[in-house]
C-alpha cells in the first residue's frame, strides 16, 4: 500500500478509495419484515435503512432464498394494497436492493437451530455473508443463532443506532 501511495497512479488511487469505502460499509441482512415495515411507514427506522441501502451507505447481503422470500411477501396483493403500490413498483424496489447487494452463497447451513425452519435461510445468509448486523423484528426467534455467530441481531431501531456508531 505504501508503494502504491508513492506511485500516485490512477489505479492505486482507485484501489485505495475502494478499500476506504469498505471500511465504512456496514454489512447487513434485512429480514423480510424490515422491508415490509419500510414500505408501509414513511418515517420509521426500517424506511431509513432502505434509504441507507439505496444511497449505498449500507451493504445488504442477499441469498437466493432471501430474495425469493422478499418477492413472495412484497408482491402479495394485500401488501400491494396496503402500500398503494402497483405490481411494477415493488419489483423495482427489490431490484434496487439486489443491485446494491452482495450475493451470498450459502455453503454453511445452520439447520436445525431455530424453532421456525422458515427462518434458517436468513441466519445462513448472515453467517455465510459475514454480516455485521442481522436486522429483524423477530429477535426472540432468531436469538439462539445470535448466541452462536458473530453478527449482532438487532431491530431496525437498534440497527440505526449501530450504523450511526460505526460511521462516527
């Protein structure tokens, strides 16, 4: 890195800028409940986290099962009606999140660990993606995983506090 600084080439400058940008990135897994809340409330912590993703201030981690769940839940007619969205608007939001995200392959599986088997893919995404935060309203059910793995399990409000502390 010192040699790179001495050369002052464009490639070195870009490499250093890239390395510095990753220092500030907070690696997060957003449970589907956070996306639901973020689309239903304009002022809540979940909405602020979605803005952080869109502005590339947070690095969301996604896996195929997690994105499939996002689609299945956010495209339900009752959810679209609740947020007054068209069928085209919600896929655009999901596409924005995926475009900003780092894709995670789930090589390490945590099953059976949780009471609800439908939650395993969320934890597996966090573990395999080396998440800093797993953000969910379902803290009680995901707590056994948080005791075993190095990510912090937080609600959206807790995630905002953690994010602000990491950015200072």
